[in-house]
C-alpha cells in the first residue's frame, strides 16, 4: 500500500504503450505514476490505477522513459543534494507486464538501481540500448550506453567538446559514429 500525497506534482513524461496506444502512463516528479486508458465509445480517459515508481522516500523523478522491447521503465531520480548545485542521483529500472490494465501495479518488478551517485542524467532509447547523458558542469560531454536485454553495463565512453551544439545534435553525431554505415576493410 502506497501513500499518495494530495499536492500536485509536475508531470515528467507521458509514456505510451508500444502496441496499445489507448493506454498511457503519466509519471509525476514525486514518482506517482498513473495508468490511464482511453475508451473510444465514451470518448474519455479513465484512470485505472496509481503506483509509486520509486521506492526511495522523498526522491524526485528527473527523467523517465519506457524501453518498449523489454517493457522496462528507466528513470533518473534525485535522492539528495550533496552541496550547492550538486545532486546525488540514481538511474533505476523497473519491469512492467506487457499488458497494461488495472492490475499493472501488482505486476511491477522490483526496483533495480543500475547507476548510483551520478549527476542528473537525460535518458534516450537507441535501438536496444539505453543512452545515458549526464549533465556535467564542464565542456566535455560523457555518453554512456547500457544494454537492458543483456542486463549488464557495457559502457562506451565518448568525450565530446560542446560549443554551440545541443545535446540532441551531439547524440545524433554519436549514433552515426556507432551505428552509421559499415566500412569494408
């Protein structure tokens, strides 16, 4: 049984079921996650259930995504502040059932922390891997990749110098370097 605070919390992301677009998960910063289902005949959304995404008391969800192939939720949660401008975050994973209904909360897997004591990170799906981009205070940009299907941290480090490029363009350039055209010999 979870306690849900009455106060409103910002929505971090709305995640759509990969094969059933009428079902969405609305993830709030306070980690409360609600399953909503659209009923076409009634033309309305109905909240089916709520659950607590994180099990760390007082944590704030900073970013979240659904890895559709593995039906896993990945999120960055801020657990505490370790000084001015510094944060202590974790990247966590939780398995979902492939079918979402009112019992999705009872079918949740346990929370697995895959990265501890890191800065705030942005999360992206890249093919079958999770791309983790930490917010670092200096010009170098570090990009990590984690394979949820193998359930291990196979890290590829890329140090890029950021001038006028956004994180998305850096990510696109890195993806091209990793997954771009294959060279013969």
